[in-house]
């Protein structure tokens, strides 16, 4: 398959938005659509990018919570 950059970018943006607002619809679409073209490949990468950024954000929030608890525990002992 030859990659069409414009279709890939359009698909990436659509995949990212669907992953954010309608993830179940996106999962169903990506399972059922064949053959894969540049647009669908872009959707897949958009979904993965959204999931990656969401995971990083959650890990960052968890790190802040842990640090806050650690700081509070240290203040209580001092």
C-alpha cells in the first residue's frame, strides 16, 4: 500500500477525535474495515496517539498525587 500523506493526516485527525469522543465506534470501525488504506491507517495512528497521551496524562497525575501524599506525610512527621 502506498501512503497518501493527505489522506493519512485526515484519517489521523478523525481517529484522534473519535478516540476522544466515541472510542467504541472507532474500535468497531477499525475492526471491520478492510482493505486498509492511508485514511484508515491514519485513523489507527490517531487512536494510538490519543491513548498514549491519555496514559501519559494519567501517569503524570498519579505522580503528582503520590508526591503530594509523600510531602504531607513528611510534614506530619516533622
